[in-house]
C-alpha cells in the first residue's frame, strides 16, 4: 500500500547518472501515498567485489569492526560504517554462502538486518519521510534505480520492513511493491523449507526472492516475471531491478496503479503522473502498465 | 465576460476549489494553470461553471459535479468525473482507472485511453473513450452509454444490469452475462451524434453493441454456467 | 460410542443434515438475515465495579450525568453534537420499509441522536425526519449524488460491515420494488448484488485522496466516518485514521444485515468485544485517542452494553438490529404470518424474504401498513431513552458525572475468554491475566 517509482538511463556507458537525485524528486511527488518509511535502491557500475549492507538497530552502537568481521566467518572484509549500519566486502557470491552469512550475522547481532548485497546494488532506507534519506542517497549515481514510499498495512514500521527489498540471498536484485501478496504465508513456509531466510514479516520481501530463485536457475527476467505472475496472488504493481535493468508486473485486475514514460534515453516509472512529469517534462507521453502486463527494460 | 485565471502552483487545493465555487456564483469562466497532476480539482461543483484546465490533473477531477463544463488539456488520474450528475467533462489525454465511475448523467469524453474499470457501475449519461479501455470496464454498469473507439480489456461489461456498450476495436473478452447484439437504427443515430459531439471521426457501423443477457437478474439453478462464478 | 436408533449424531446433527439438503435443493449458498446465531464472547461477559467506599456514587435525577457527545472534531468544521452516544446505524430504505425508516428518523431526532441513510440513497423523508443524518458512501453508490451529500450532516465511507466483512450487499428481487429500483437505478425485481469494493479507490493510499475529495466537495464542514467490518481491526483502524477519517466505526461480527450468505454471518470477522479493544489500541498507538472518535456497533442490545463499550474506549455506539426490534421486529403479532415463513415470533430472521410480518423489513404495502409510523417512532424513542437511562445509571453508580468518563478500571471480566480478549482483570483479581498466569508460555 504505497507509492513506487523507478528510473533507468539508457545512454551507453553512462554509469554516473544522477539516479539518487531523480528518484528523490519522484519520491517527493509520491510522498502522500505513504509516509511510514522511504527508500531507494541504486545500481552503480559493477565493482570487482560484492558488498553487503547491514542496517543496525536505531540507538545501538556498532561493535568493534573485528567482532563483526569475525562473525562473518572469513567472508567479510573492508568493513565501512555508514548511516544506520555498515557495509563490507563479501568474498562469495553463491546464494548458499551468502544466505548462511546473512542469517548468521542477524542471529549473532539481534536487530541487525542485511538489506542489500551485490556488485552494483546499494540501498538506502529510512523510517519516515523521503527527505530523511538525506544527501547520501541524493548523491548516489549510477545507471538505474527504484524507490518506495510506504504506507504500512500489516507489518511493523522499522528499517527492516522498509522497501526496496533486496531479493536475498541473490546478488543485485531489489524490489519495490505496492499491494499485498495474499498467499505470502504459504509461499514463505515453502521457501523457508528450502532454506531461505527472511529479514522481515513484510509480504513484499518475498517477491525479489521468488524472482531471484528463477534468475539463479538461468531464466531471463521477462520469463521469470511471467512465471512469478502465476505464483503470486493478491494485489500488486511492482518494479524489480537487476544489474541489467528494470522489470515490472501488474496483477490481473489492475488494483494498484503503475505508469511509465519511455524515451530513447530514459525510462521512468511511477504510481502517479506527477512523478513522471516532474522528471520527464510536462509534454511526456505517459502510458499505463495494464493488468497482467510484464515489461522489461534493459540499460544500454 | 471576464475570465478568472488561477495559477495552481501558488494555491492549495482548498483555495482553488473555493475560488471555483465563487466563480460559479458569479457565473465567471475559470482557467486553471499549472495543475501539475493535482488531485481533487474542481470537485463537488453543483452549479453551472465553465473550467478550462491547462495541463494534467490527478485523481477525481470533476468528481461529484453537476452542470459543469470542464475541459482538460492533458491526462487525468483515477476516478475522472466520478458520479457526475450532469454537464460535460472532456479531457484531451488519457484517464486512469475508473473514469466515469458511477456517473449518473452528463457526458464525459476521454480523448486518449482509459484504464481499468472504465465506466464501472455507471448509472446514466454518456462516457466516450477515444482510445482503448482496460480490464473490467463497465463492471456492474446499470444505465447509460459507454462508447469505446479503441479496444476493450478482459471482462467487458461483467454483470451489467442495463446500459449499452459500443466497441469499435477488439474485445479481449466479455464479462459474465454481457452479450453482443445487433445495432438498431436508433443506436446508429445516437452513436453518430455522440461521436460528432466528441469530435471523433468514426462510423457507427464500425461498432459492436453489448448489452446485458439478463440471465443474472434472478438466481436460477437452470443457469448453472452463468451463475457458477457470479454470486 | 454406542448410540441407539433414535439418537442423532453429534457430527451429522439435524442442522448439518438440513443445511446440506437445502444447498442440494438451492444450488447456491443459503441466504438469511438478522445476524450470526453463534454464542460469542461478548459485552455480556463483563461487569461494572460501581462505587463503594473508595468512590462516591451519584444520585439519579438530582445530580447531573451528561450523555452528550461530539463526533467529528478532528477536521470537520461542523462536528455532530449529539445528546446521547447511542446512534442509529446504516439500514437502507429497501432493506427496511419506508415506515420503519421514518419511525427511526423521528425517534432519533426526538432523543437528539443521529440516524443513517444506509445503502440505496437518501429518501426525501430521511432528510425531513432526521435532524442529524449520516450519509453513507458505499461500494454500490446506489442513489449517491452530490446534492444529497451536501445536505447530509456527516459522511460515512463504508468499507465493510460486521455481518459480512469483505463482501458486498444483497437485496433479493422480492424487495426491489419499482420505487427501490428507481432510487438505485436498477431493473425492477432483480436480485441486487452489490460490489465488495469501491469503484474508484482500492487501497488506503487512495482512500486518503478519496476522503480529501469528499471534504473538498463539502467544504471541509462534515465529519467523515470510515466504517469497517471487524476483521484485521488494529491495522484497519490505523489505516482509516491515517487516511484522514474524523471517526472510525467498527462493526463487530454480531452486526446485523437484511440479507447475507449464512456462512459469512457465522464464520467471518471478530466479535465486537475483541474489536473494541483492538480499535482502541490502534488509536492509542497513533496517539489519536480523543481526536479520532470511535463508534462501535455489532450486537449492542442495551444501555449497559453501550456503557461497557464506552468504558472500553468507544466514544459512541450504533444500534441497528436493536432499533428495529424496538420498532416491532419479532413482536408476537400476526403469528400465522411467521408460521407461513417457517418461523415464529422471537426467532424470525427472514428479512431477506421481504415478507416481514410486522412491516419493518418489507416493501409490501399491506405488510408495511402494519407499522404505523407514529406508534413505531414512539417505541423506538422510548427504547433509545431507556438505553440512555441505563447508560447514565451505570456511569452514576461508578461515580461519573459524564458517561464518557467511564473507563476500563470500572470493568471486570466474568469469563476467561473475555478476560483474555479485553486484557481486563478477571472478577476478583487485581491484575489482567497473562499467559504466565494461566500456565502458558
């Protein structure tokens, strides 16, 4: 129950577009759709190594870096504190290893939550209004990204339940969702039985995990979305981002809005018109993602 | 006659709508500039008023109105002209979901496409869409006329009670108890006049007509097929 | 377990057998009216702790105990000022006869409370007879129009009703008379099935915009209620309040209806007792107690029920079924007509048939004539006055000069279930039960 937005720059080899700035401008236009929490996920040029971002419970001090690195069982290095938590390099990409690492960290440091992982993905989330995301988020550059304004429905309001959600344990997958997945409970039980660990009680978290599993099995994003359409029940308009671009899916009865503008250079997506016109100009031709529609845009 | 020009950028929605009410009292036409997709513009105006909106509007533009003449050069969000009683609301661009929802009179014209549930629970009036409409349009339509110059999404006219739907393009699927019938000469005359009024060039003969099969009027075990999902 | 030849099975009891055979005949679910027939934990399971030596009780008649309540203080410039916190809930002209609607309007006006249009629009006499009239905005939008909206005193956006949350209304063809059909823009005599969702908004973020639309259309004058069928009460109340409602109405699973699939009546929602507590907790967590008023409905039968609801944190209650019973519903008159319906006075739940023996829930002119408006209005007025007196009496006994000052500390639970549902101490105990105190984890 929320506002969502996305931006993709298609200019070849342009890795330093003002993605954070653009997403925050769009988020400001959608603020009225949810003020419980806000967040953006930005994709920068891929680094050589993958980073894990962990959010730390508000008010609690970070332990000594070596204590965290020790908890990483040799997989963590280059720990850097950042607003609300830390990031560190992970010397593994395999889902099993990453899943075990994040679950282990969360167990050892209660309240800590792994919020992003990958070579290009970086996520900033905050409780409250989008303006609280601050300059760190605003200054992020890259090729594309997605944003979320949350109106909490059934699960808690805290950074771990804010969106975008990382599609854990898979690298570089993020999702921003408006709606409610009504078969979340059973889906989650089945995924937990297969070894997945969840960071929240928020139904939206499962979407990126469902898609991530299909991508990891070798499926393309478009096919993964068609399959996901048959797996999910309930109301949804969502954006899923990978290193390559952004995909979208809307539920069969079009309960939640999703609009887009596409030009040769850019694709912008949002729940409502004004966010699109703000960044694409008043003359932009706005189209609707229709019921049941799957669409994928790749960066250049 | 003087025209009141309102720059939305420097006014709250409250101030804009109050200014519209004042203009309605004085019978002064109004031009709204820089609407910037604002929600709830020109709602609840129940006395004659002419409003020109230069730009895109948000949700419920012209909702709960009677006797207005609203023209929008741009797109609209959800619930355009919802529950309109009388008058005319026309936009040049596209409309979001539920355009003309529960309208009971007057004319609504959308130059471009309309989203899902266009004309849902219509109770009268005429809703004319220059482009295509989304899923479940005219769901539970009760009265009135819906004219779709483009294509229609799945479930068109599901469970409609009365009212007439005309579609020029392709219909993805008809809803429960929506049936295609032959056009009459009366239909053709009405269509031609409505299309001319909307400034749309199309011949009445290009449209298919859809009405209620009336099998959902009263429950019957003899109509098992149609009732299996309708209740 | 051996049974003799004449003992029915507890598994396949006569009611279960009848239910299966009815569905085998009908080919659809069964439809009935009234409310759930289940025994549920309820306000009945609480008791008051009146004043003794620790507190001073107030005398009746001489020492005032105000029952006034103001609803819609958050954003509306013209909140409702009611003489009693007992209001009449939404019941449509269609479900009820014209005479019944008029009688309720007169009675409510005479005691200084509000009544409500229900689904199907505002009949001219609704406005004429009701000094304070709440106008419902429902998924069907039958008869809905901006002129009536502007003539209303408050607007109630109906998300759901307690009898059947998550589903739409029903009015079977026998009650869709030409007048009702015209008011609702329907063909005469159709089985009217109302939608379960609003046509032009879908979720809480849209609801906030919808509420702004209704406010703009009515100059921010009128209180806007959001009515919820009690299910996920805590979350729904929070979202309604966040969307900008002035008042939230929560209708528990005992809530009434003039027609509903029976499985919904008996198997959906949560009891009013639980719903009140969840709703209050939601408003407390948002720090909106007193700013957003809470109206509670669903099986409220008496002034003491109203007093308990208020003590638990409600600002007002709404009665539907109790009000029509006061009119004459289920009265022992025209006994043959009850028999013809296959029921009897005191057990009738046949509003959906339109053959109401006492003229309350019918559109048949002959049956309706059995309910003279003035006499019925007097009964309803008397009942509202009696309820208000009971409410006052409880408040005075607890030493309160305003009924709104009744609170949780004035109550104890009489059953384990109600103690756990409400978090009130069990009678005789000083503290609420915890899982530890009942031996759980």
